[in-house]
């Protein structure tokens, strides 16, 4: 009788841990999805400034147009990549990851890193 009770408790404990891990995975993917949605909303606000007479703002709006397209087309893959890389629930890491992925696809717009010292422009993902 004791053995049956112990085995039952172990099975229930294992099941509970598996359910907790699954719930954590779902929450993490939901967080990544929400971060991308917020980034899309920011890009949409910038795209509204495409007609600006200021060259800097207009250029930024054009880049945001491409970012918006990139995020919408690759949203599911980006969420999965962040999950696999274990980015975590730190917004600055998610932002860095999204920017890095965008500039890997569009290196011609990575001009902002050209003026940085080499030690800063070639950093890996922050911890």
C-alpha cells in the first residue's frame, strides 16, 4: 500500500512539473508575441511621418516601413527563435534581438553602427 501511494505521488509530481513547464513556455511565447506587437505599433506610428520635410525623420520612417514589413512577415519565426535562444523576459534583450535580426536581413540600414567603436558595434547578445 505504501509503495502504491509513493508511486502515485511521484507520478502526480512529475505530471505537475510538466504542466508547470508547459504553462511557462506558453507564457514566454505570449510575452515575445506581445513585445513584437508593441514594436509593430511603434513602427506604425513612425511610418505616419513618411511625408515629413525633415530628411532624418523621413529616412527613419522609411526604415520603420521595412521593419514593419519584416516583423509582420516573420513574427512566428522570431517568437520561435527567441524561445529557442532563451532570450528571457527582459525587454532590452528582446529589442536587441529584433533589431539584430532586422539588420542582418537589411545590412544597408545598419549605418548607425558604422560610427561606433568596434568594441561596441560587434557586441553579442547582452546578458
